[in-house]
């Protein structure tokens, strides 16, 4: 008697954690968002879906693909995980999971879904589903031996960030960026916990900027730099990054990387003035509007 094989889509639950982890570690088709949270930490926050292989003689299925795009902040959903095994064709896995995820997001109102395409196999799936390229992410690095810039800026004080600064930093973040790039307070708390160096800029008007940087085997990465809109153009970003470079030099970190949007002219100019050079890496940001 032939065994019939079917695939069904359902919400992921805690019992799927080991199978999803195995897919992430061992399969070839894995997209992970550049996130402060591990993809497994999002299980239980919808939409987080799995494609499950079920057979006539095995009622408990095998997870063969997963897709997670829970909104955070509201109405902005980054695709935080897409992974597929060779048991299901790549496009078929994407299509059935994305259809279910799109329906879930649509039931909760309009949402912008975004993806940074870090893998060369991903753009074809995205364009086939109606995603469009919104912008490009460009990578910069600053290597050992570059002159260390001056840190002193009149009227601006740089100090270590504390956990009490996070609500103000989240409000500053919301004012400084397009909603697609906002960090929620929950995301900033995780970023703060993982930071190698986190500092804020203060003036007579209060907190006007912040930066959060993380450590990696090659040095450090400037993960977030934000300046309050009314304080932009006054050297706040330069003061924060210059202070960061000094702090890293004291720790012996020889390489600092950062990424920004290719159409963000002020950021591009700032990093180039401070000795950053492009690495040659660029990644497209795709977006889809769920109605």
C-alpha cells in the first residue's frame, strides 16, 4: 500500500522548537533577519508558521519549512525567519507559508512587510510574490590605523547609557526614522542587554541622541545611531561615533563596521568624514504592503 504524503500549514508552537532549530542549523535555504532576538524566541508570536509533512501512517508530522514575520512595532513586520528543507520545493514552501502569513497579517489591519535579502536565492521568491525593492543597505568599515577623530563638541555631553534612558531612546527613535526602521522599547531593551558599548548624547534640551554597538570576532559593529530631528546637523552623530571610536581603541578593537541606507545622504557623509569606507557589500530591502 502506497503511503500518501501531504503538507499542511499551522502555527508553530513550543513543541516545534527542536525541529525548527535543526532546519536553521542544517539546511541550505535559511534566511534570518538581523535581529536582537533569536528566531526561536519569536515562537508563539503570530504569524509564525510551519509547513508540516503528514502521512497516512504518521499523524504527527515532520516540520519541513517555517516562516516568521510577527509585527514589531505594530503594522511593521520584518520577515525574521524563512527556512526550508529539501523535502518540499523551495517556491512551493514559500508560497504556501507566505499565503498563510499574509492572510494572518491582513486580519489585523494593514501592515508593511519587509525583508533584507541577504541570500541570492531570496529576491526571486520575493518579486514573484509582489514585493518591490524599496532601497539598498550599504556596508562600511573603519580599520585600524585611521586617525582618531576629536570627541569634544560644545554643548554636547556623551555618557554611558543606562536602562532608565531606554524609554526616551525609544521615543527619539520613533521621531528620527521612518516607521519601517523604528526600534520598539522591547527591541531596545534587548539591544541594550547585548551591547558592547551604549552611550547617549545630552544637551540642555535633554537626551538628543544615542548609539548602541555590539562586539564580534573582528571588532565591533555600530548597530544603531539615532539623533533627535531638531538636533540633527549640530554634530551630535559625529560626537557619538567619535566617542565610540575612542572607547573601542581603549579596548583594543581594531575594526568597526556599520550599515546604513544607500539613500541616507547625511549618514553616508558622516561615516565617510570619520574614515569609514565601503566594503562593497550591498543588500536590497524588499517591501510588501498587506491590505
